C-alpha cells in the first residue's frame, strides 16, 4: 500500500486550503472553464497574455484538495513564463502524472518543474490523475481560445 | 424470525474470498453477486442455451422455458397481476426511457405537466425533462423539506388536472429516505395522473408489492439486486402497456411484416425487439430466488438495524454532516466532512480497504439545492455487518486526522 502522505503532502494540503491567485481577472485576454463531469469539479482559468508572455494568471472554482492545489501551483509557476515555456512545463508534468515518457526541460525551468513535483504522487492513483491535470487542460483550452467549452481530461 | 447472518452469507459471495479484508459499502451502485447467480448463469450456458421464441428444436424450447420462467418469477416477486406486464429491459434507465418515449408522446401534449421530486436520480429526471422539452410540457419538481423528507403537502399543491405523470423514487439513492409511495399514488390518482416508481434501491432490500403500492409503472435494475448487469424490469399495468406504441422495432416484436406495413405483438413482446438478454433474465431469476431464500423481511430488518447503527456511529464523529439526518431511511448514508472534499475522503477510505462512492450520485439537482459538490455515500447489502461500519468509522477518523495536520 502506498503511503497516503506521498499523495497528500504538506504543500498540497496547504495549497488546497489556501489556494494562491484564487481570484478572477476582470478583463482577461484568455479564459476557459474546466469541468470534470465525473466528480463535478469546476475550475475557471484566467490569463492576461502580453505578447508572448503570461503577465497574469489566476483561477476560481471548486474541487478536491488535489485539483485546487494543482491549480494554485500552476498559477505560481506560470506567471512570467513565455507560452513555449508554459507548454514545456505542462508537457513534462503531464508525462510524469500519466506515466508517459518524461522529457527534459530547459535549465531555467528546472526549479519550476521541481515545484510541481509534489503533485506527481497522483500517478499511483489512476482515478485521481484527472484532478491534477484539470487546471492545466483548462489553461491549454484558454490558449486555444475555447471560450467556455468544457475541457477534456485524461 | 431468526436474524440474518451476514458473516455466513458472505461465504456465498466469491468476491470476498478473492479480496480478503474488503469492506464493500457500495451496493447502492451495484451489489456483489452470489455464487448461485454466477454459477447458475454459467450452468445455463453449458446446458440449455439457444435463442428464444424461435427454434422448433428442444434446446431452444428449454431456453425459452428458462427465459419465460424468469418473467413469471419476476411477476411473483413484484406481486404483479399478469405475467404479460413484465418487460425485460437493460435496467431501470431503459425502463424509464421506454415509458417516457413510448407513452410520453402519445399521451402528453403542450401545456401538460410531469411531476418529479428533487431527489431523483438523473435516470428518472432527464427522460422526463427531454419529453417535456419535446412536447412543450412543463416539468414540475416536488421539493424535499428542510430535513430531507418528501414534502407531501407541497407535492399535493403542485398537482392539478394538467398533471399527466408523477415519476418518483421509492428509496432515495442519495439519502436512503423512503418515500410515502402509497400516499403519493393516492394523491396523484385523484387528479387522474399516472405514477411511475423507480424501485432500484427498494427491490434488493424491502418487500415490494406493486398492487399494494397502487402505482402504474415500476422500474428496477437486476444488478443492484445481486443479479447480472444488463438486465432490468419494467412493470406496467396491462391496459396502459397495450395502449402504448412500440418503442424499438425489429425482430421478435412483430406479428406480420409486409412491404407496406407491420403489425406488432401484444405486450410484453411488443417492447422486446431483438434477441433479449436471455442469460441476464435467467441470472435475474436466480438473484430474486436468492433474495427470497433469505427473506425480504429479514433483509429489511437487518439493513434497518445496521443503518441505525451506522447513523449512531457516524454521528459521533466531529465535523461529520449526515444528509437528511432525521429521516426514516434504509441502507444509504450520505455524509460530508467539514473542509474535506468527498473525493479526498474516498481516496483515503480506499487506502483503508473501504469501498464507498463519492460524487454527485447522478443527482445534480439535489446537490445544487443543498449547495454541495457531492457527498461520500456508504450503502449496505446483505453481506455487511457492524464490523464494516466500525472499519468505515475508523477510516473516516483517519481521514480527519490526515487533513487536520
């Protein structure tokens, strides 16, 4: 049996209870809603993109400790990143939680990738992987301009 | 009456031998299967299987006999007057869709009303919502009161000569509340409305007598009653069924087909197009026999006693909120822990070997009304005992501890 404390690490409980950047952006350049119809979790991701950079990112919604912490940590690492960097972080994170082939990220992003590491415990809980990826899928949908479409998850 | 012995019964369920230490508290979603059902279905395939109602050969006749005996067994189980009122379907969902899609367009017109309760499972809500949208009718939702009980007075006030159908659950799959079906039927009939009862949660755990209930349709699923998945039953009054047009069409449900037109069989065959779930019906009969061999009064007494024990045990856990706490209820307990999402509770419970269901339980309108995303739901079967409830309570305590650090 896996130790549950590997899944519910202190940092996850902290971000789950006190999510950062938990607010709407009044005039976002991009936004999308993520919805997991299986559990009813909902997240709305807001972005202000300036040129190629994520100037501001926030979220609102309701969900379990995992999805709330995942959204909170996502907003922390994404601020100030270029879109290419954001995509690279998601690609690696996605591979880590779904058991795909994990690629390297640029040296400048290693610290951010490290910040997301506590969430990768969900890999051992297949029913919970979608909780960790829901906000990221919403982020991706926002970039694609999928205004309010429900996003796909694992 | 000797009380039921869950520990002895558990030996009849192979899943327990193959999953030592399992605490299974999700029978409300689907019950485990006794060896009598598993082996009986296999034996039927080994000895007596062929397509039904077609062959002139003996094997097909034996298969047909088994299939039709299952129909008669189901009639007896529900105390229905006529075996031709028993229609085999995939499950309660299909049973309700059959009525909504066959009876509905024929008898519901613009301005009419259909009444459901806010406790309904999506399967007894969405088919009516769609029928109303299609016909320009109105879906009226009868509320539960503040304590989670069905509000008979509010319900009565919603009825009128426009009401054509009342679709109501027998036992709530979210709160376990038992609805006063006899009274509901009486009030609805007074206005000339029909009543369909969703019996999914009632069938495996209490005596059900459609004549005593007085309802017009009764829908249930085999898999929640220790039978196979993929088989269910619609019971309907014969004169109502006889006035309903075919739903799905094809083989087995016709008397004559020409290039110009088709004549259809009488019920029940009119509503059973195509090769039915033959082994499913055989398995359902074995499951109903299994229930009868224990006795439905004994099952109800056992689950009622265990429900009371669970309410008492869970109520003592701080920060635990039990839904519809004061209601007369059976075998289904929904709760939340302050500040902890049901999905997180479910994962922790699973790590302690306790299988419960978490989420909205296909009852989003009720979740919205209560302002919650979902609940943790424990539901009982004949194999559960006080040890299971103690293990559940201990796992819930462990969950509180983990999230309070």
